[in-house]
C-alpha cells in the first residue's frame, strides 16, 4: 500500500515511511492512495472476532509491503496485552480475548450504547492507537537503523499515552513537555512515574501553547532536527487513524444494525477514523461530531465557514482545540480528492484564518457528518442524568458525546433505523473534579491509578525557552 499527501506535493510513500515521518514533506497529511475494500461478508465476519485478529485484518491492508504478516501479528499482540476491560483472576491468561473484552459495548438506554475505549494503560482511548504505533515504530526504526527522538507537547492525555507506549522501547528517546501546574495530578503522575530511562519529562514554566511553539521551533531548526532524528507521534500520523478504525468495524459488526457513531471531537482524528472505516465499506449511517464550547467544526458544518473563534477552557480539556488538524483529510476526501484545491484552501486558511466551503464540498461533508456542541452545564447535567438512570459514571469528554447520543438514539430506535454508539474516550477517574461537580462525589479510583501515588516522580522544571530545551534534550539523549 502506498500513501499520498492531501496537498499533492510529496512523493508516494510506504506505510513505514509514513509511520516514521508523520507529516508529509509538503505540509499535507498522508492518506492511502486508494482505500482498501471490505465486502459485506468480510464485515459480518468481524462479529465475535478476537480483538487482535480484527486489528490484523484491518491494519494488514495498510501495512502490506512494509511489515510481514508475522511481524504485524507480533506487534499487535504486544500492543494490546496490557488492556483489561474485564477483571481477571490472578495468573489468568488468554492470548486472544474477544473485542468485547478490549473495547466493551454497553447498552445505556433505548438505542444508545457506550463503546468503552479507555481500558488501556493510561485509561484514555489514545492508548489504542499509540500502543500499536510504538510497537510498529520500534520495528521500522530497527530496520532503518539509527535512533529517533520523539518530542511531544501535551495538555494531559497524549503525553501519558506516548510515555506508556514508547517507554522502554529500543532506539527511541521520548521527551514530553507539559505546562507546569496546569495538568491534573493524575495526568502528571501518569507521566512522571515512568521508570524507563528513555523517558524524559519536562515541566515547562509556561502554557500549553508555549510548549507547542517550542516543539515547532525544534522542528524548524533543521540542523538540530537532523542531528537528533526528531520525530512526532501526534494524531496526524496515519498509523493512529488506521488503528482507530478497527473499533468501528468491531462495534458495527457486533450490533449488526445500521450504526450512527457519536464521537467526542477535538483534533478530528477519532471521527475521521470513522470516515476511513466507511470508505473501506463499513455501513455507517452517520458520524456525529460532538464538541464542547470550542465549536469550530459545528459552525463549519452548519454555516459552511471554517473559522476559529475564541478559545474556551472547558471541563473536557482534550477537546479544547480550535483548529482541528485532521479536518484537512475530510476536506480532501469531500473535494473528490482534489489535492490542488486542498493545498490552495489550506494556504488561504493559514493566511486569513477563514475558509468558506464550496457547496459541493459542504454537501459531501453533510452527507457523512452532522455536528453538535454542548457547554459545560450540559456536560455536567449529562453526567448526573446518566449516573442516576444507569449507575454509570461518564468522564466529561464522553459526556459531551452522550449529550448528543441521548437525543439521537431513542429516535433511531423508534424509527427502527438502528442505534447510536457513543465513543467513551476516557475513564471518569482521570477527571475526578468534573465528576464530583456533577454527582457530588469523585469516582472510585481504579487500581492502575491508586498505585501511582506511591511511586517516585521524575521531571525537570525548565523555563519556556527553546534554546535551553534543545540543550536539555542533547544532554539527556541515550548515547
Ligand atoms: C484526544 C481526546 C479526544 C479528542 O480526540 P480527537 O481525535 O483529537 O478528535 C476526546 N476525548 C479524550 C478523552 C481525548 O483524550
């Protein structure tokens, strides 16, 4: 399988090249040259399948030519060995748990299901993509030779998932910068208690935006970037999209009815994985984009103009994003894969911070997506309502999607046209303050988090200064 750039100015690349590069050299995002196709029989066969086998059936279509079958299977097994949705007796071993044990599907009301994606090592859905990305990354790197330095800025979830995925892997050093004092205690501990020598935490004396501009400055210093083999594992990496498309297949096949997926959305990576599944042949009725007060995507879909508004700090911080990088992929597809138009539109947008969507592009987006925004009050009310009706506690990101799913699901069920599947992206214990505000009590702490408080923390407190950060990175690289 070969990959092309949404801006049409990059040479075709293999899966391994796309994995190691992240962004295409013309500034565009990689997509497969053509989407792999699954027949209705192949799709029905996902029902009841072992998770690892489902992941293999989807990922192998993309990795073909870059990874041998046995190598991919081994990477998948290593990636998902640390997921445990079901409490298991001590010493219990099952090499091939069914998908429902990795990403459980739970009915919470008429026509409404939760798809729980938070049973990995850091209790957020980012583990599902980053764990396999880490495994494949290490293998691709071993073949290419040399080392790589991964640098990430995080407002919380990405940093811990990257550390859990890359900690202890050979030939990789990982540096994660978080804004000092501005992540939750749980999020900080998940990062700073890693015992792996190749993990380096920086508590930056500055904001998340400062951290992000420093990462950009590091990449912009071509000599430094080359000397340390700088690379990124953020959500524009196509390997993450491919890995996330797997649970759309397993959930739709498990229900066997037309499904509307409701996706708590920030950078548009997760919901675009749904579009990827659709383009591979999976029958999905609609993809519902659910956002918090940062509603640029809702305005784009409803009004036809993509333009960032003021940035709001909300109870669902991982979705406090104005410009959603992965939206470029949806625009490219909606334009009929017109790379010239996409490149011009993105250049225009970078200059004017405003993009009026042509009516054909808008129509194509509306055929596939609808969008809703909910504020913090609605988020809290949804957490409270679901708790009192079902006993289940939602995290604030999931609650944003559930607010939409609770409106849509019953209508679908009554019309006999399927069900709404709400993607549950984080464990409530990661956001105890929001849960306490909604329900009057913090959620119970799962064993994975309880243990963190007893471990020693390692982090370096540094000023928000790119020169000092570069010096720190060079001094800590594994020789
Ligand atoms: C990252 C994240 C999201 C948003 O996902 P995107 O792929 O960026 O749209 C939603 N919920 C949680 C808990 C997250 O960590």
